[in-house]
C-alpha cells in the first residue's frame, strides 16, 4: 500500500502527465489540418493561423507542465488556452461539434479543471505569490 506522502507526491505528477497527454494528443489534429480541426477554427474565424498558434501554445504548455521549475507557467497557459476553447464552445461552436456528442467540450472542461488543481497545488512557485510570503 502506498504511503500518504507518496500519494501526495504522485498525484500532482499524474495530473500533470494527464494534462500533457490530453494537450499533446490534440496536436496531430491541429498540425495535420484534420477536417474537424479546420472546421472548428474556420467557424471561429481564425483558420489556419489560430489553429497552428493554438497548437504551438498547447505544445509549449505540455512541455512546461512536465518541467519542475515551470509547472505553474504550463498550468496557467493551459487554463488560458482551454478557457478560450470553452468560451468558443459556449458562444460560437456549441457544446456538440460535428456530432461528437459534446466530447470535445467535456475534454476541455476536464482539462481546465485539472489545470486549475495543478496551478493551485503549485501556487507557491508563482513568483508574485512566493515573493509576498
């Protein structure tokens, strides 16, 4: 059985890895100009530059989430990027996109929540917060 201390250390790492996997698995759709990805970014009016830029930001965020000194930056970048995706779903795209049953929207919500948890866990790394203590 895992000790509580091991579980407290392992859980944030697993959350960071899960977020990174979610971000990285969407890159093939963005960078290969998959029809669903092109549809989404066309509908939001930012195809192709928005699709490619979003992919680059998500790639950087995934890498930063896995590096100990930059976890908070990766979590914050993920919150901003995925927050934008959630807003686009709620305003322009709708919950369901191309008959996906809301899977993309649900994935965005899960990623957003997990990123918020990670950011909260590593809040002491944020320079302004660390400086104020």
